[in-house]
C-alpha cells in the first residue's frame, strides 16, 4: 500500500516542451540582435560606436568611420571596458619592476629659446616701468606684445609658461577672495606620531639585492590601505548594530579619502628619501568603505609602511556641520534682489563662504571639522618580477575597474540593501566641495552660490548611489611610473602589431603619419544616426565583426611565422598585442 502524499508536497510536474509554432516556442528562440552583440563582444567590437564623418580637405572625399566609445564600465560597453582593463594591466606591468628611470632628463635649451625668454624679460621690465608711470596705453600694448612672445615660446618647444598672466582689475573683482591665501598651521597634531624627514633623491627605482650565488634581483611590493572602523560588522559587511554605526564619519572619510592617499605618498617619500612610485585602484570593501590596492616599485620595510600609515592624516578646515539648520523639505530660499540665499522665515541672508572661513581664522581654538585617518589594517608583501604571483596581483588590482563602485559587491539580502541606503542617505547631505549645494542645509552659502543650487541634489559624483562617496579617479598611477600615458601604451601596442604584420597603414585604414609621411588634412564631425550616409547600427556591427575576424586571423598567422624565427619582441609586448584583440 502506497502512503498518501501530503498536500503541498506533490512532486513537481515534468516540464513539457512548448508546442511548435506557439508563442512560448517562439520566445524560447534566441534573438538575433542579442547574438550579434554577443559575437561583437567576443571579437572585441564596440557595441555602441560613434559614427564620425571624415572629410578629406584636399580631395573632398567624405566617409563615415566608426570610432569606439571608449567606455570604462561593462554596463555601458563590455568590449571597450575590457580593452581599457587590459591596457591598464599592461601599464602596471611595464612600470612595476623597472630597473631604470622611465623619464630621461630634459634636453638643454636652444639659443633661440633663450633669446625668446630674454625678450620676455625685457618686455616685463618695460611693462613694470609703464605701470609705475601710469601709462596705461603702453601697458596695453606691452600686454599684447607679451602674449605674442608667449605664443612664440610655446611654438619653439618650451613646456609651460615663463610667468603667469597679468590680471586686470575687472578679473580681480570677479573672483571671491582674490589675492588672499588662507594659511593653516603646518604643526603636526599631538595625537599623531612624528616622522623623519629626508631630502628626496631624484630616483624612482628600488634597492637591488644580491643572492649568495652572486646573482642580483630587485623585488617590488604590493600594499593595501584601509580606513578606520565605524562599528562591528558581520561577515556580509553589514553593521551588527546599525543605530550605533557611525555613518556620518564613514561618509566624510569616503569623500576625503583621495586627499588622505596623497598625504600618505608625500609622507612616505619624505620618510624614505626617494621618489616612491605606485600604481593602484580604489574600490569599496564589503562594508562599503573605500580601500586601495597599490603596486609599489622597489621595497620598503613593513614597519615603515605601518608607521607612515599611522602618522598620516588629513584635516578638513571647513565650516562646522554639527547642527543641520535646515531640512530637504524646507531649505533656504534665493532672494533675487539681494542675490543671496536667505532664511525662509526671517529673510536674513546666510553667511557667505568667506565669512564662515573668517570665523574659523579668528578663533584661536578652532578645530578642523573632520580628520581622516587610516585604519590599523595595513597589508604589505613582496612580489618577485616575472612570477605568476606578479601577474595574479596585477589582475587583482584591476579586478573591479570595469564596474561601478556600487556594483562591486552584489546586494543579496535586505540587510545589505538597508546598509547601502543608510550610507547613501548620509552622503546626500554631506558636503563634497566648497561649492556643494549641501552647505545651504548648514546655514552657509557655498562658494560661487547661485539660484540653481538644490540642497540634497548636488550633481557631484560623491553623492551618487553608484559611487558611494568615491567621486574622484579610481585608478591612481604616479607620474614616473612608466613614463607614458595611457595613449602612449595604446600606441605601443598598435605599433607592435603593425610591425608584426609588416604594414605601414593603420588598422583603421588611415595612413600612419610618421615623420617621413606628409600628414593628411581631414575635417571630422559627428554624424547623426538619421543621416542618409550613415548605415544602420546592425550593418556597422556586422562589418566591424568581419574586419576584426580577418585581423585576428592575420595576427595569429603572423605570430605563427614569427615563432619560427629568432625572438625579437618581448613577451609583454606580445601579451599586450593579443590583449588588444586587433
């Protein structure tokens, strides 16, 4: 006898295939446009290219060329985001374990350049004399001559300006606090340990070590810096007690985290006595507080790194935000006649930004409104060049650069969603800059205030839900890391591919404009999607996929031929070229 099945526990019915020709059967078929975009992503083709119309000014020939959108986020364009990630990996790889200086010293100035600078000095002397004699017509003529000489100096090949431009009285009146620089005490805080200060040498490479067998090696390091704790958290990153979790300090620390990182590298270079180079990424932890991973060229003792992190802080000298005088429902209002923000009840104007800072300057016992510090957790370890550990670390540093900050950790529970909402609500009322509209909530008119400000709706990236307070750049690379910009690294990869294929024409059909090739004059403009000479998006994607497929076949065939010959290129270049998927 078979026991009866309890109600609600019957076995699930066996799925039945939909009837051929029915709506369910049609919906089960893949969409052709989705397959097209999937193949485009597989071949590295931008799925939302920009149609640019290029006109040859000599012949009048006009053609429409698709340029990649260059997005850095996967939710916008996955192929472009992955290409940018591979390019960043190549940039970190090239500069991490260098044993030579990336940038050569500047070339000596020519006699023509020196003569132009000397002429600039004579004009400055004449202008000063005319200004003292109140000969303003001559001052105007000399300013025009100075501008011409400055343009000639720039055309001659000198970097920067010899001297700043002379400002007029009208320009001085247009800027608030013009000519006044507020000075803050550089005296270190009593609760921060002192650090040794050495003269920084002009070198960027680390120390070389000798092994017992006589060989030499130059290791580098990997470093992780985190912020302080705001309360106990669970393994999923949510606070144990949300009511006691310090969301206000978490929001302020996230907004000013980039300044704290700048202070850390300044202190580390002064403490070590050489120009330490770094390349890393800023991303949120599971608790949604930002932390940073860095690849450091050379080695530094771990005790020194922990000491410098403990002694590093950043003080925010802004008006007090202890009391929020207004709410989002009843903010201050704009007075057209006074051209200022006023109290909605008393119509009294709010303190301007200069007045608020003057109050801080006049108070001898004034304290910074916020102080940002690192947490006690500082992870550092050595990495040897050319090892799998080095490649794995590079992939880890660039792991999340293709995602929004808010999408790094998936929200899978209501507790995590509530934690994110609380932090975001605090960020909405936290001032991000001296021009942030949120200052109106605390009774202060921001710098350069105007009638279009809306408290709680500042357009700064720090207030967005996708960024979680990380409003600046997430990729941080020092200037002397590889001696190249991202465009230079991209050009190197394309040059290697062209040399491998034995072609002198760019992969987009444009002639390579080298030193011996006469540049082609073109006029570029953005084409509209409804223009008659712009093909449909699907046609353009199909054409780009075909081109990429042929390029990939030619590249693989060229690499097979090169593999049978003596190696002339480095493995890094080959990996970079393959990563570009040209």
